[in-house]
C-alpha cells in the first residue's frame, strides 16, 4: 500500500520507520520540505517528499460513495442532535 504521512514529528517518524517493515511504500513530508526531515524518520525505506507529493496520489483518486457505517447516512444534524 502507498502511504503518505504529513508531519515528521514523533508519531510521523515512528510510522515512517515501522510501516515499510510491513511492505508499504511510505512517503513522509513536513511543512519545511524534504530536506528538513530528520534522518531518524528515514532509517527504513521511507522517502522524504514535498507535502503535495505525499497527498497528491490520494487527492487524485475518485472518492467512494459508500458509507463507513449506517449511522453516517443520516444528516449531520440528526447524528449530533441531543434530546431535550
């Protein structure tokens, strides 16, 4: 699976280190560009890329119209309504 990670902080670095071990193609990006990503985040097969490249593949894919669960088919106002 191709995975793009935005944010090379503590969590992003751990994910970029461990996900390639499972055979995933991992790209990691941060707001300062690929040159600012720490070597620790790139210890495994993760690649440092620009943020637009990390999300570009995802943004180009068509969105599925299927819902995650039946409750998401209701309007937002109905899902978060409180009884008085």
